[in-house]
């Protein structure tokens, strides 16, 4: 019964406007308070930005650095806002935290080269089965070109890392990547058009660790490669399928509207001609 509530909420939110997903997710979670955390973890929400009070640097707030209503800064490892009861919140184990620090330094360069702006962070966390996982999140404003008034690109890449054999040489990386895209276009002929939606894909790769490679360096290399591959696939799919299909639908609507206008003009001319003949 409890699971059916979550499934019903997920089914409903898929049918609501994507640009209002944050408001709708909050409203639906209030209806199922006992399962709110599980429900929110199952949906991709637009990313938000916070400021670390320790370093005064902006960081991305998402489900993967959240504990209650507070969010952990990847720079200071401190939650914002602080917990009222004085607790520290959930933080990664020291080895995982060390990997997180290295990853944020490395992926900052990736973001500058690949996105040419925006804000990105990568969060690592320990799982109950002893494995680790990470979430690389990017938030960027869409360039205002081709009649785009405003827009945002939110990218969420979650990578599960599992060692599959006792020798610890085979490591499986499973990446689930999602893009939340929203654009407002103002065109003279079409008027204001909102294009928004979410696209998700998954990919799994197995890598063999040799005895000479540092484990942290091995993880960072493979995480970076699989994320780069996934984001490239998502960009192509969004451009060729989602946005392409949307444009096609708009053009078809324009053609239909234009055809109706022509028919109305023809009828008007015919009626005018008949009235003149009658005179």
C-alpha cells in the first residue's frame, strides 16, 4: 500500500509540466510525508545553488549531498544550514572524502573545458554494502542565441562503483545520467514557446585494475570517461530526437494553421464574389 502511494505520485509527476517539477514534488511529498524522502530520491529535480559559509564558494544542492533540510558543501564537508540539534550530519569515510576532494579539483577543469561556464560539483558517498558511489552534477544557463530568452541545463550523473571479484581487480562502473533542460523561446512567427523535459540513460562498464595503478587515479579516470560518454549521448539525443521532434510538431501546427487561414480567405473571397454577382 505504501509503495503504491509512491508509484502513484511518480506517475502523476511525469504528467505534470516539467518546469514546475520542484513545486509539484514538494506538494506531492507533503501528501505522503512518511515516504517523502524515498519519493524525492526517485525523481530528478532542477538543481539549486547554495553558498558555503566556511569557504564563501557556491556549491550545488541536490539529493546526493542532502541530509534533512541541510546540504553538505564539497569544499568544507560542513552542512548548510547547521543542524538545530548540533549534529554533524552524514559525511563520507575519510578515504572516500579524500577521493571526493581530488575529484572536485579534477572535474572543475573538465567543466571549464566541456561546458565553458556554469557550476559543477561531485559528491561521493559510502553505501551499505561496502561499495561507494558518486554524483557529478552540473548547472549551466543556456546561451541566449536563436531567440532563446532564457534557459537552464541541469546534468546529473550517478556512478555506482563495485569490486566484483575477491582479487579486487575487476571493478564495475554503472552510470545513470539525466539531463533536465528548460528553454523559453520568443519567436516573431511562433510567439513564446517553452521547451522543457528530462532524458535519462544508463551504461555499465567493467575495468581491470593492474598492480601499478593508484586506485584513486584509476577511479577518477574511469568515472570521467563514462560520464563524458554518457553526456555526449544525451546531448545528441536531445538535439536529434527531443528538440527535433518538438520543432517538427511546431512546424506541423504552423502548416495546419496556415492552411486553415488560406481556406478561410478562399471562402471569404467566394462569398464576396457571389454577393457581387447577385447585385
